[in-house]
């Protein structure tokens, strides 16, 4: 796929903002993302579907064209109905779904403003897309995918005509977005548009935005840290995947064939789970190459086959210090994910449960890169016991202190924990990256140079004054298994060094000069009075 150039990207972003700005009056911006993303996804499915069929029908066979003018868009539903059942099944097997010509995005757009039942038409099409995948390998990838696109919501309008009017505007707005065409191999424009929308909505959604979306530059840092020295990986996994931005960074950094097997993720929120699956499709990941599950990772882990084989790359930004069932569920005490540490994470703080879950899923040659709440690095009790287990078993490779105010919805300075199962030394690298940022409006941001610097410190694995230090595990044990970076990396003292003796001489000189001035003033006053 070719990259979207800067001017195209800026034009695309302006178009997205214009659509959101025009239609957000009736629908809250946070809720409206489901409509604009759903419509963009509908266009994507339509265009990839027609491109596949047109390409097959126009293909060379015995050095002759079957039908160089074939266009699926121009067929009638009756003509498609007469196609062989085997052919239709082949298309569903390849694409994962089926669309009749009348259901295609462009054809629906052509009559959208004249369709008095547009809401019903869209609802039926979305259900047909999902139903066409039933009983096939793609069923779980499409099931409930359009559940959050409520065509009958009062937020779209108080009457059916008002709702249809807004739906038509939405269709036209997405139609006019210059996303390129599949045949031009410019489909990454869809992915770029999705990322811009996610950033736009996450930044305006406050705390809830940070729960489903990790800023792109942070995602890039995590993935690069997890792939140092690698040009490809077998799989990538995120146990709290949100909308999937972390998973997809592996493709951007390693390339089209950089992930040879699958992208795995688990997400507890149904709406965010749907967004993640849409994100996979919009970034060109086929249904056969991703497995995203909707369940509670800590109590009902999915992807058991992955747990047995192991994930080569785990990247995650799990929710910070959320409550969980903990030892209230006796079964969890013996859960093979948590039992090695001999204790469960506190019920009021599930952070260490995500750490232990990730460690269990990690392959012997894998790397886990996890954003952590700083408190888990120094708090006592059960969390200290889990740190002791991780350090004594030599699973922790590095701890990186990040700048504050990097994430949506929180200003805390988070950390990164990097774990490996095949370490060659018995030490932990501590990196203070708290100064690696630039300030942008109300947030701090990692620049490409900042990311490069942090990755270099990590890959070099050497001591650098006031920035990083390689600490033997014995020393960490002697400090009660405290993993705070500040415990091992001394801050540089940037205070100006003052020469007290010289300062006193300067002060005495100022006092003497002041006395001299006072004497001169007294003399002048005496002369005036006389």
C-alpha cells in the first residue's frame, strides 16, 4: 500500500471534521463516532467487495480477457441471484461476506435523499452483511459488527424524515471523502481516516477516551521496544486491546508481511470491541488474520490456543488500578496465570493481574511491553510479593519512566514494564525518559526523536549518567523489590553551584557602597538645610 501524502491527509482530515461539525448538533460527539466510523466501514466493505469481483471477472484466462468491461456495481440483483451458488460461496469464503448490487454503498448513496425508508434500508443491509457470514469461518468477525449503528435513534432526529435526512448527509459526506480506491492500492487512507477520528474523539472524551485509545506516538514506542532486532514476528497480542491501535502498530512498523500469523486481542467493552474489529478491516487485515474476543480478560481469558503456543509480541495499555474480583473468586487462586506468584493482585487494584496474565501468554522468545500505573512499582503487600516473584525469576527486562500528561484523560506519569522469558543477564535496565517530550497545547507528546532516543537507550543496555542504569537483581532485592526508576537513576542536579566566599565578598562590597551613598546623601541634605 502506498502512503497517504501530507496534502491528501490534511484534506481528508478537514473533510472528516466538516462531517462531524455539521452533524454533531443532534448527536453527542462521542456517540457520533459510531455513525461516522460505521458508515466509513460500510463504504470500505462495498469497495473491497466490488474490487475483488471485478478483478476476478476481468482476469486473464488463456491470454484473453473474460470481460474487460465487467462492473459488479452495474448489475441487477436478479442477475446476481442467477449466479451459481458455488460462485457466491467462493466469494464469501474469500471476502467473509456478501453484498447484492443494490446494497452497495455507492448505489445506496445515489438514491439516499429520495429514499423515504433509508433508515430501514441501511438496517437491512447491515443485517444482511452479518447474516451472509453465518456458518462460515468469518462469522465471529462480523457478528454484531453494526450493533452500535442505531438507525432509529432519536438522537438522529425526532421524526423518521429527520433521521433519514441526517443519514443521507452522512452517506454523502463519507462518499465525498477522498479515500482513494482499492484498485489504486491507496486503501491505507481508510486506516488513516480511522486513526484521525479516534484521536479526535478520544481527545474530546476525557477519561473515557483514554480507556480505549492509546496515542499513536506511544503505540509506536511500545511496538518498537518489543521488536528491537526483529524484522518480522509470528503474532501480536493485546489483552486489553481497546480499539486496536496498539495491535496495528506492528503492521506499520514491520510492514505488510511483518506479522506472519495473527493479531489477537481481548476487550471487555462491547462498543470498543466492535470498533477494534472495524479497525482491523479498515487497515487491511483480513478476517482470517485476526481474532478479537469480547470478554473479561482477568476472569474469562480467551485465545487458549495462543496461551499454549505463546505470543511473540505483547503490547498493552491496560486500565489503571481498576477493581476486580480477586480472591473473592477462589478459583482464581489456583489459576495457572496467577498461582506462580503465590498471591493475587489486590481486589482494589488489578494492575498486577494484567501483568501476570501477560506473562502467562508470553512465548519463550517473546517480549511483553506494558504501560503501568506507577504505584505498582513501589506499593507493598500483594503487589510487592508479585514484584519479588518477577525479579527473582528474572522476567523483568526493563522499567522506563515516561513523561507525565501523555495520555488522554489522565496527567499521571506512567511507566513501561518490559518482560522477557529468555534473558541473558540477571539485571534490570532502568531508564528515566521523563524529559523526552515536547509540549503541545495541554498535553505532552513524544516526538520521533524522543522515541528514537528511548529505543536506543533500551537496545544499547548501557549505563548513561542521570538517564539509565543496569541494576543487578540482587540490588533490587536489597531495596525490597522497589522498581521505581528514581530509586536507581539519580536526577541530574541542574542547580547553579554558588561560591559562598565570593558571594559574601560581593555582599560586603554592596553594603560598603550603600553606606558610601548614604553618607553622600546626608552631606547633600546638610548643605541644603544650611
